[in-house]
C-alpha cells in the first residue's frame, strides 16, 4: 500500500566519522539518532535504521570483504551496535560496556570469509574496547579494555602489518599516536608497542597504505598538517622509532609532512586503487595529494571544495570503492559528490541527496503540489521537488534554499505557487517571492511545460542576496551582483552583500549553488507581535495570513490576521490565553481554526464584511481534550475538522446547523467518538479526496515518531502503520497530504496520494499511498 521510501531528506551529523562508503557501493551515514543507507546509483536513501536513543557519532562498514553486509555504529547513548543484513533487513546487536558517549569506532574482518569480526570503540570514559565474534552466527564478546587514564582517544585505525600481525593506531588527546600490536595468540590481545610524537595538536584521523614495498601510517591533525610515517622491517636508528611483534622487528620513520591546509584537517583517506591521499579540512577545501617521482615530493594535485556562503568547512571525505568518485560531508551535514572525468582530467560535482541538520518545524505544498517547502531550526527553508533522471526514474531533491536566516525558523505558510511567509524566533513575519531565476530553473528541472502565470505587472528580480550583517534577502535584478559582492577598499573590507549569479539549471543544484544562488527576495516584513512568532496559516486563496506568537497572556495570544493584498493588519482575533500552537483555514476560506496550549480550540467564521468572528470554542465542560492540543486540520470539503492532543485523543468535529446553541460550542459538536492512543498526538492531516467507500483518509503523527493512517466516516479504521524505520524516530511536527491526487512528477499515478511529514529528527519524508487498495 505504501511506498515507504518515495523521499527521505536528512543531513549527516556534524561528526568526522558520520559517513562511510562501503565496497557494496552503499553509503551509510548518521543522521540525528538514526542511520540512513544511501544508494548513490539511484540517488536516494533506501533504508532508515533506528535503535540508538541519542545522537549517532560514527558509522563504519566492517572492512575486509568484497561486499559488506554488516556495519557498526556508536552513539551518545553509550552503546555500540552491529547491524547485520539478513533477509533484506538489518538486524541490530547491541554491545554494551562503555560508561558514557562512544565517539569513534573501527571494524574489520580477520579474513575474507567475513566470519571473524573485530570491533574497536573509544568513548569519553577514557577507554578503548575491543570486541570480537569468531563465527558469523556467534555473539560478540568484549575481549579487552584499554584504560587511558584521564586521556581520550580522538582517532583510531586497525590494520594488518605485512607479517599478518594486527596493528592498532590511536590518536590521543596528548597529540601523540599510540601504536598497539596483537600478541598473535589464540585470543586477540593488544599491547602498547610505541608512540609517535610530532603533531602539535590533536590527531583527528589515521589511515594506512601499502603499495610496492612501502607501508605508510598517515595522520592528520588540528595543527593543519598531515604527517606520513613509513613502517619497515629493521631496527630503529637515530631518525626512527622501533617496536617488536611476536614475528618481526619494525622501525617507524617520518617520510613527509604535507602542508597546504589552513585549518584543522579532520579526515584523510587513501584511494583504494591508486597512490592518492584525500584530505578534508575545516578550511572549506578537499585536497588530493600524489607523489611526484621527479621532485621526490608529495604534492597537491587537486583542490575541491565550497566557495562562498556561510559554510564552515568539511568534517570528512573518502573515495568510492573504485576510486573514481569522492563523497564529502560538510559542517552543516551537506553531501558533496565528485566524479572523475578522465578525458577532461577534472572532478565534476554531481547531484546528491541533502537535507536539514536541525529540527524540521513546518512544511507545506504549493497549491498545485509540484513542490514542497520546509522550514527548520537550522535557520533555513528548503524547496524539495521531483526530478526525472536520464533513466526516467523519479527522485526527489532540494532545488532551492529560499531563506538562510539568523534565527531558528518555527513556521511557514504557503500564500501562492511562488510566495510564502515564514516565522522565526523573532517578532517579525517575513514574506518571500520566487525570483525569475528560480521559476525558470524549476520549470526545466521538473519539466513543467505549461502553466498559468500569476498576474503581476511588476518586473521580478533575477535572484537575491543577503546584506552584510543583515537578515533580509535583498532583490537582485541583474544576472549577478559582482560589484556589490566585492569589498570597496581596505577601509571597508566587507562586501555590501553576498554574491549572486544567475545559473541555468537542468539538474538539481549542487550544494555550492544552493548556498549562494537560490535565495528568494523578501517582499514584506510584518510587525505587531510582542514575542517570537510561533505559528502561521494562510487561506487557500492567499488573501489572508494568520500569525501568532509565544504567549502567557490573553493579550499576546491574539491571532493577527493580515490582508496580503495590502500587507496591512486586517484584524486581531482574541480567544486564547496561552500560545496558539497551530492554525488552519478551511479549504473554502470561510473558517479559521486555532488550537492552543490552554487546551482549547477556537473556530472563527468569516462574515459578509470579510471579518472573522468567533462562533465556537471549548472550555473545561465541553472540551474533550484534557491536555495541550498540538494540532488541527480541515477535511477537503470543509465539513469536518480534527484536533489532536497530548492526551493521545483525536477528535473529529463538525458544524450541525440544527443543533441549538446551548454553550460555548455553539453549533459545533463531535462527529464521532474520539480516537484514543497511548502516545501524544502531535500532527494530523486529512487526505484531499475520499476513498472508494466514501471514507475520509486521515494521517496522524505521534510524539514517538510513528505515523498511523486511518479511514473515518463515523467509525475509525486503521489502514496502515508507519513505524520508526519507515517514518520518524522523534516527534512528528507536521503532516500534509499533497493537495491533488497523484504523485508529483508522474502522470500515471491517479490512484496515489502523497503524504509529506517532518520531524524533530531533522528529516523530511514523502510517502505514496495507493487509495485503490483501501478496503
């Protein structure tokens, strides 16, 4: 019934080991408390795995086989989990032992059979733990604990020496690298062999490379440098350090120091096929290093990275299994994928997945359902739309980032196809309109051939830029604002505004383009609230915009109603005494519904004078809900509205014209018995049509992240449950059905509805519901 993976959008966590590309050509990455499996060949996230209860810090496919079926993860919840693929699902095995956050890990198989697995983890409890499993169906056992005293392990890497002895290298917070070797007995047991000094700050990454007759231990550090040590057979000399294994005597000698980065070097990775080293730094660059035999030096051959924008560099990068691609993840969790083009000898930026890196607070479909806009506490709004690839596969991608703000965004309201308003942790409501560059790119990317243009006599800007130290997106009417984006002179070292350059796109934009070239100009600011804006709602005809703010008094809990034709305050609606948390206009634009922390809902009706008057509300006697009412929504025919509360109840209400007015409910009454759940209800949404039996389709989101889909006429009937793996693992913040039947970007999908959801787990998701099979 559900295609549970039409679209999953969520950024990687801001940790160096949050992403790993396996030999199976799948990318696993940590996102909030979950792990997502991303398949770059089809361009979408295909699995969500939830078991950790706190932020996931590191993920790693278990190395040593040609096609991995297992990976490990570690989290701030203190656990290490081994995920094993069986019957198309990943089964978790929890390894308990750490007494605090587990920050990094490493894993490999002892041989190519994939039976004997070794996992090494390090945490803030100042220990390194080694776990092993001798047979595939066996259990993992903790076989050793290395106590570091008061020190912490920052980087870790496991490998085999040429003599087939296990070697473990650990970067410690005293700037040294501790080298451990296995005893080569029946049970793995590491003992400290030596330590390497040289870095002047924390070692952030370690990697090994064996080629020709050389065996290199490479490390990168917060001191901006990369150091290469060669490990070879022999006794230590004046310029080398020696250590012994049970089979051989080795010496470690510094071979080279690579200088080129201007910030902490968080990640290094050797190409699996070539003698190339990839480094990623917080200085916004990725560098590929190769050995020049003529100069007898390691030299920088390629430099990639982000240009401009408000980014803060890279946390990690690595080569693909064939060495022909690179994936990097930045400070804000965005992915960058580069493919090598041999004919041109360049690395070309490719389309990839993306997403928010903070709680997603609100979302909404544009009126025709061609794209989706989301708002987040990561201070951005993002436009998501379908894209048809060359193989005619539909994949969803972020195609614009209209607002990059200085405050956490709390809500948004769609005014028309190319206009929306947003609210943030400030007292201002801001309205935006799409520039011509976005409209043209949107039509090309999504193959929109014909559409009715909005009536607008004014000349629309090409794009937008942000003034220095400003929060408002300023319109740009030229193809670029090159002069304004440059510093005037040495006395004014900062440019007047950020750079914008009109770009013709036929594919979804890369992160670099999204950052600086897809802003929408701000067309209006609305002042009037005394505290931070909390909720917004717009009528379906776009004529009215309602806004509320955080409040503890009746005065500030008033709903401000704005006339969008003049952007003047149209009316103040008083009813609630605490923060109004959500509002919803009826599809026929005749009613405005609001729900509040005061455990009440209020219904306002539009009069002949275009004014709204309260016609119904609840109190302690008439209210069915006993806790905060978090959400509300109208049916597509404006006959019913639903309210959902922390008490787990969902109630369907209707206006009965024959009912006598006896109390504050007026002519409104409950249409059926409430639906009762154990979990707090945080989101509710009506489908845009009835099913084949004339029933309403209602989606309900819960605080635990699950989504349930019901049919309702006079009785509730559960149709489908989306669990934490298919839906979310933290609070569902908003549910919204696509306003028209069918799947965006697909013509032959009349039997489907699309449901969009967003959550505190940083993700935006879209599901396809086949209404033809509803019984």
